[in-house]
C-alpha cells in the first residue's frame, strides 16, 4: 500500500535495548553499523539524549505516558518482580497513575493514526486495550486503512544485557536453541571503561555486545527497506533510540552517562537537513510529546515531557534521572544533568553501591569484579562500585571526565555548579518526585486497597434521538429515526474500547464520541480500561434502524 503525501506524517520508532551510542556515527571506530550510520547521515544525531532511568520498565513507563516514573508510581523495577528469597517485597502489583494519565498513543489514535507496537511493552502496567490498534509480534503499519497515517513501533531486544553472557533472549525470539550471534569483534580491540576490569573474560563479553549491535543494525536496515519498498520513506519521520544505556556494571541501573545516555537519531525528509548534529539535552520522556507535536495534535497540559520537534518544540536546560528499588534491592538516587555537568544525590550514603540484585550477578563483568576484589587485585578506580559507603553528593564534569570517576562535589572551584544543580534537582523533586519519599508498601496500599487490584466499571450504552434524549442506558433496540449511542464508564479516567466485530481477533477501536447507528453499526462490544486497573467486563448491546 503506497501512502499518499499527507499533512499528517507517518511516524516510525525503532527502539533498541540496553544500548549506549556505540555506533560509527557517534565516533566508535569499532562499531559495524552501516544502516544506523546512513540514517544519521540523512537526518539529525542527538549527542545528549538521556533516559529517565537506567533500567527498562521505569524508562518505558515514562516514554509511553510522557510522565516521570516517580510521578506515576512506576519508579521501582519492576512492579511484577518476585523472588522466593525476598517474599517481603510488596510485589506483584501494577502502577496506577492519576486518572488523567493515558498512553500518549490514545491521543494519536484520536487524531486518526493507526498505532502499532511490535512487540515489547514493559510499562509497569499491562498495555491498555485502548493504546494500540495492534500490539504483538505481527503488528505492522501494513494493516491500516488506505491513506491512513500510522505510528508504528518496532522493538529490537537482542542487545539486552543478557546477550553478553547467555542465549536466553535469542532463544525466545528465534525459538531455536542453536541460535547464536556470529562472533566477529576481536576482544583485543575493545575499549574497556576505566571503572571495569580489563580481563580476557570482560573483553569477551563486551566484544559480544558489539556483535549484537551489528545484528541490531541489520534489523534497522530491514525496517527502513520496507519503508522504501512501499514508497513511504518521504512521508515518514523515523526515530531511532534505546530505552537506556548499555548493560554493564556501573552503567545499566545507575544514573551515570553509561547507564542513561542513549543514541537518538531522527530522519524527517524535507524538514530536518541531512547530517545535522544537536548538542541540546533531550530526555526520552520527550518522545511521546514530540510524536504528538509533529502529528499536529494538541498536547495535553499534564504531560511532563516536552517536544523537541514540531511547532510546540522547546529546548531543555536539564534532564533528570532516578534509581529506586531494582529487583530485590532498595535504593534512592536522584540525578540532574545539563550539557556539561551532572549532579547525583545519594539518599542512602551509608549503603554500599553494590547491593544484591540476583539478575545482574549473572554478568561476567560482575563476576570478574568480585573475583579480583576477593583476590586483592582491584585498583582503587576499579573499586568504585565496591565501596562500602557512598558520598552523599557527586558532581562530574562529563565533558572532561566522561567515565565519571572524579567526584568534584568537594572541590571549591565547582561550588557554583554544585549549588546550581542542587537547586535544579530540588525544584524538580518538588514538582515531579511525587512517590519518591513514600515507602513502596504504603504506595501499593493506596493504589491497590487491601492488596486487590481495582476493576474498571463496565461501559453502559445510552441511545440518543428525538424520542430518547439520552436519559437512561439501554441494552439495545430498534429505532425509526436517526440515533447515536454514547458509551459511559463510571470509573474516573476510564477509556473505552469498542468493536463491531466478533471473535478474539476483533479490531478494538478507541471510543472518542457518540456512535451513529447505521446498517454497519448494529452490535457493539465495549470494554472500559484504566491504567493499572483490571479491564472491565465486556458489555454488549445491539441497535438497529428500522427500514
């Protein structure tokens, strides 16, 4: 299906997992990323793009809602996490944001966009029925109506940190126990960060990550080739990004640049000149508002991200990041960064940096850190993660110290930067760190009273015509005059999905206003949803216009 040129551009997101900017276009000479590099040559590369959290679920919750994880109770990783060794955790549960918070894709659907997600969600709550026209491994823009603009997301997950030590992700994706990435990168050529052990095993795991990035580059090329083949490239804005930084110790799960700095490339034919580079700070929380802005939609006032493209574009001064409970271990860290400096505040300075998180201890580099520590071979620089106590504050000059190993918080020459960033973080916390100081157990009790997930009230059908002025609901009927049907749920903030199709494969549409009863609209199935709540029971009614 060829897309005609339209005032509403198509929008394509290609997201990667656990990936820092180890691409050729970002200056990495070891990277083999020709497809991504070509995309950057044709658009704009953002040098200072950052996640709101250095781990997937909190980060993705901010992307899909345009809200900070701490503002919607999605800051702990993850809400569904359980471990038989830590049964005291108040999990599992789902985050329940304020009732006005929606997935931003609902606003795109209301603008006429066909929205698809293929296929990862991981939002700290189930993907609402109203979020997507299609959500799953077969979701594709090709299934839209002729001429309909689309918003399509394709998630490549093979760069996940577990790819550095195992094959679980590849087995899940390829359904093939023998599936293995080709080993191409020479471990002797990789550059190991200063704060990680430079051992053969560490080099081997980092080399494998480069190989996985090369595979991700091939995936990017496949999606872009489909756009070209179908004549859609000129009418489609392409965004490439990662959910957070790479899966290494002191990177993933930590608010250092290795954990929160991500690649971001945008190609917008006819609008963004080829080969541009932006040095302005951008946060992944801005992606949703930016999609709405370039689509020409009105941005809801409550959104906490801000668009960096389109008519509503604004320039950021600061980006913010958080760390809270990750799997088994509680923590609380807040960070703010501008173009050059980063300020980190540790709320548990008496605790060691490295706490027990079962999953991360699978990593060969973690195992190497512990091996060298126990044998007395670690240098002071390599012991950064193994310190028994942390400084209450950290300040880094990220331009001159990209590995963030020289803490300037006590340096009088940087007192002004320290106080400025302190104030910026305090102001952010006052406005957006709604749940940060609330113990998780208390938060869950407020979201799920008595430990029970709330349920959305089922929709009712209210017919409206000259004889029936919309005073009472109805289970259906036959009318002799033009009739509309309103759908209503008593749950505050509920969205409603409806369909006139039968069976489990029915296409559920977003309810945006009264439905006109026509020959094609007779039987209506409806469900009400609210983020974090159980979906309502399905309601059904049948309406007809007498001949």
